[in-house]
């Protein structure tokens, strides 16, 4: 058996085309979704990520408000900018690019964002709504994982899912989303982590294994059963002298070996990654619709 590759680039492109069409219809009604992006400092990875988000907004027809602040920006100045974006009627979503420089309090900034504009889904109000199954904003990467599964025809209802990783950004929210009593959930979920005893005993019984540990080769072929679905959320740099940059990107899964046992598998890059920005756009459009009273 060789696994079917879940093409995150294609699924993301399909969703972005859907969103572009929806934005066009909203503009016909005088509604222009707007996203404010706040970047503090000059971290190259963050700059690249923010540029990609702004490009995606432009392609979808979403208004983008670019706010780039110097490294030494004070907490007070950053909080004032967030409050200004909260009050700006043109803005439906506020994205503060993380990590922030060390002298800034990330949680204070994230908690200051109006929950109705929290398109990252990090505010406690939206986290609480997610847990109890009420409408809010779902965090982008885990929601992207669920979209990949659903759009690939993977059955979630009744599935045994093992998540390797318990971060606030992926592992915990994904577990909460998958156990919800709705068409995107109804799975039985086990969350494993660095203190789990005999990790393989859990992953081998899973119909779906989701690796989000942040460590290469965390999931190997002997750790999954034949026909399992494997979703790799990890993005790790490993040295590779054959590459121009001196490194290559790999996930948390031993891809070459695992794909010979799995039924479906996501590659790295090109799997989960493209879905994160796509779900950010999705949340921004949803926010605009809610603000207009049509969602």
C-alpha cells in the first residue's frame, strides 16, 4: 500500500477560490472584509509570513491594513494600536504576528483584541466558545487540519484519533474540535505528549494519527497500523548540504517509510501549512459577515 498524498496546496487553492467568490458577492452589497496585520520587529521568518498573508488577502479581495512597528515598540504603544484597530469599522480581523520581542507581554496583547475580531482564535472568549461548541472563531491550523480531512473524504465520526502534541495552538484545540457533537467531529480522541508512556501503543490503534510535536521522526512506520491516516503538522529544519540554504524542511513523521503503510498522508511542505493562512482568510470573511448581520 502506498498512501494517497493529501495535497494541502490544492485544497487551500480551492478554498481561496471559494472565498474570493464570496468576497466579490459581499462587495456587491457594500461589504469589504478587512484584516489588520501587526508586526513588531524585523524577524525574517515573521516578515516572510506576514508578506504571504498580505498577498493572500490581496488575491482574495480582502482589505489589508499593514502595521509594521520597530523592535523597541513599547507595550503601551502596541496596546494603543490594538485598541485603535478594535474601534476601526473597516477592520474585521486583527492579527498580531507572534512571537513578539521579549520585552512585550504577548498574552496581554492577545487578550486586548476584541473577540469579534480575533481571527486567530486565541482569545479566551473564543477558546471557551470552541470548548462548549458555540459559534466563535476556530484557531487556523487545527481548523485547517479538519478541512483537509473532510475534503479528502476521511470519515471523522467514530474514528479513533491520536494527537501527538498538546500545544495551545494545535494539540489542545484540535482535540476539542474533534470531540464536538457535529459533522466535523464525533471522533474519539487521545492526546499524547512528552510524558506519555509507550507512545507507540497509542498511535498503533489509531485510525487517524496527527503529529504536532515539533520534532523530526516522532512518528515512524512501526508506530502506525496499516491503512491509518497520517496528518503531519510539524515543520522542522534539518541540515542538508545539498540545499542552497543549507537545510531542508521536514515534518514530525518519517514520511518515506510511513507513506508505505498509511492510506492518506500529508507532505511537508505542502500539506497543513497552506491551510493556516487560508483559514485566517476564512475567519476574516466570517467576521465581516457577522458584523453585517448576515452570518
